[in-house]
C-alpha cells in the first residue's frame, strides 16, 4: 500500500485565495467532497458528520448533547442545572469547523441547498451553546461566528435566485439577510458592531449589484422616463408619461 497522494494532486493545483473543490462517490458508496489545500487535500462525506465518525454512538457531538439534555429533562423534569462545560463547547466548536469547510465547498460547487443545510445546522449548535454554556464567555466563543454563517446562508439563497434569474427574490433574500445580521447584533447587545460588520458591508455592496442586474418593470421604466423628463424640464413629455403610468397602474 502506498501512502503517497501525489497522483491525486496531478492536474489539480492549489489556487491561493480560491476555493477549489470537487465531488465524487467513494469506494464505500458514499458521496464525498474534497477541498484542495496548499499541502494536499481535505476529504469529507457529503452527508452527516463530515469526517464520518460517530461520537459516543451519535451522528455528532451536537446530537450527543441533545440526547444528554433530553435525559436530564426526563429525570429532573426541567433543564435546570444542565450545562455545557469548556470541553463540551470545545468539541462542538471543532465539529462545527468541519461543517464550515464543507459548506464552503458546497458553495463553490453551486449546491446551494446543501450550503443552507450545513449553515442552519451550525446555527442551531451555536444557539444551543448560547443557551446552555456554563459562562457567557464560552457561549460567545461560538456565537461570534454566527454572522459569517448568516452571511453564507444569505449568499446561498441570493445566488441560487440570481442563477435562476429571479432577481426580485434575490433582492429580498439579501435584504432579509442584512436584517437578520442587524437583529443578531441587537439581540446580543453588540449594536456597536453593526457599522463595523464586514458581513453586513459585504451584503450591502452585493445588494446594490443584484439590484442593478434586476430587469426594470414597465412601471419602473416609466418612472425613470418621468424623472428624466422632469430633470430636463420637458413637462409635456412628463405629462404623457404620467398618463401612461396611471393607465398601467389602473390595469394592474
């Protein structure tokens, strides 16, 4: 058996600053995703926990601790005294990084539904930690990455809509994503970070790009013609355009 992976790298160069990924079916019959990194390859299962392991017989550490919580509630009658210590939070964070690598690959492979799935999975983990971590510091150690997740989920939803030329849906998805990010900072009493959020700035910039690509409706075209007529003081033309707009609005 040879442990040399050189043959796997032939013709598949690492590209700094770019996500280079591919998808295939492994010898075990499961679908795999590979990410090219500078020193080789990261390989992940496309479903379930990316590394294929089953911590304590569960699909993930998140599922294991959810089971712990369920048993605690069944035994005590409520979730009082249930908590996640630093070791548990550390394992949940390490596990979430695996899903992070995978949804980055899925985005490059344009599997936007899988991007959403993995982003939402990690968001649930972060919310779980936020509720049960034994300290606010531990809770924030994971929750601080929620903005990046919200941005990626928004990117997936918006890009999927753009690919299908559903520009109105894309604009709405990005606007909702920005609102979610702003709400996140407010809910966590960190409103001071809103103006400095790279995720919000990135989405706002992208929103303008999407809006520019969105084809104008007939009413929007008439509004633009009206604005142009008024700007050059062509009031006769402006009156005609207004009449056209009224007729169009009446017919809708």
